C-alpha cells in the first residue's frame, strides 16, 4: 500500500521535471526555517524574556537612562526574533520564479517534440505541457503557504515585542 504512494510521489516528480526537485528542496528549506522560528519563539524567546525581566527587577537604574535601556532591550529582542525572517521572505519570492523556470523548460520540451515529430505526437506534447505546469503550480503553492505562515510569524513577533515592551515598562 505504501509502495503505491511512493510510486505516485516519484511519478509526480518525474512529470514535473528536474525543476520540481528544486522547488521541493526550496520548500523543505523554507519550512525548516519557519518551524525553527516558531520553536524559537515558543520556547527559547520565552525563557529569554523571563530571564530578562528577572534581571531587570533585581537592578536599579538611573532615571535618565531607563528609556534608553528600554529601547536597547526591545531592539535587541527584536533582532533576535527577526533573525532569518528576510531570508524566509526571499525564499517565498524565489519559489514562483523557480516554478516559472519549470514552465520554460516544459515548453522547450514541447517545442523539441514538435520539431522532431511534428504536431502529430500529442502524447509527447502533453508530457511537456505537464512538465511546464506542475512546477509552476508547486512553486505557487509553496509561496502561498509560506506567505501565510510568514505573516503569522510577523504578527507573533510584533505581539511578543509589544508584550516585552509593556513588561519592561512595568519593571523599569
């Protein structure tokens, strides 16, 4: 039963051509980065914020430096939260472009078949058309799903930054 799914999976990749493998690799890398950011925010950043609040509550600061300290700490935490976010955005932008590369290679395949066999070999032409459309579709699906989760990640970063600002304001 599982062999059937594996065969269908590899047949899908064969129909999409070599560009589909590139889209798949980009998708894996994109999702690994997104998952890493979510794990960081869920676990590591919460520990960092808790430790920071404890450290600040135990120290006394001069009144004229409190606002600067607060700005510095918020900016520092914002940098930690946004680490890798620009690369995630770049991967999201690249996915449809790589999919379009699949369109070009698939259409070249169609034109090669037409040049060799004329327009009479419809089955070979259909293989080229599927090679043209599958990577484009895959690139779009990866980009759309990546955009959704990247925007959710940005909202989460903004929420945690604002929350830390309020908590630091209470402590300082």
